[in-house]
C-alpha cells in the first residue's frame, strides 16, 4: 500500500489516541444511535432513559378494550408522540398537575 493509499482510507478507531480517541468514540456513538449528544447516545445503548433523574421507575400494565386501544393509538398519533407509553405518561402528568392545582386553590390561605 502506498503512502497516498494510507491517507485516503478512513482511520480505524484503534488508530486514535488520548483526547482524539475520546472525541472520535463520542462521534461514532452519536452517529450510530442518531442521538444529538453523548449522554443521550449512552441512554439509547443502555436502554430507556430514566423519566426523572434519581427517581425509581416501575412498570404499569392494564387491559383495555380493542376500541380503547384503537382510540389511544389515534390520539397518540394525533399528538405527534412516538410511543403509547409516552402519551399515557403525558396524560397522567397532566392529570396530576390539574389535581395539584385544584387542591392548592381549595386550601384556605
């Protein structure tokens, strides 16, 4: 292989050292996952990110009729959300906020 051929080919990750290696690894990680930053890329590779930092999450399951599931899928699409779980969390959070604000205004000052 000539010197010209060596410079024409892309460098392998193993050829990088130090800070340059860290930066290249971060770039590759973001490219592979489609994430805008290294933190989000790591979340993608490690699984779903936490909903809130420092809070434990649990799974919630429930049964629904086919009609309910169809309606839910339509509402999720209409909202622009990608996942049903994301849409359901939004509904629960909105209801929690409404509940909290009703109780704050109902309490005497």
